[in-house]
């Protein structure tokens, strides 16, 4: 993947991570790993209890489903 961070914000313990660029996946089985890695990275902070990840303003699940 060729992604850069567009923005990161935490409000009410929800981390919103916005990425931009090209998201590459090895296939359907690889998608959950990509999502988990990003979510778990944010969840390591005590101020975060849930995570929302966007790629080019689309939820990451939607961005991956178009691959």
C-alpha cells in the first residue's frame, strides 16, 4: 500500500484515522489483518476504546471490498 496519514483525531474515546493513497490487499483473507493492525495500533492508547479508519474518505471495509 502507498498510504499517508491525512488526519487523526480522538473524541469521546473514538479514534478517527483518515488515510489517503492506494490501498493494496493480498485478497479477502488479508483484509481482516490489515484492519486489525490499524485498529490495534490505535487501541494501544488508554484514551481510545474504538477506532474508525477511512481511506480516501471511505470506510476501510468499503475501500477493501472494491479490490
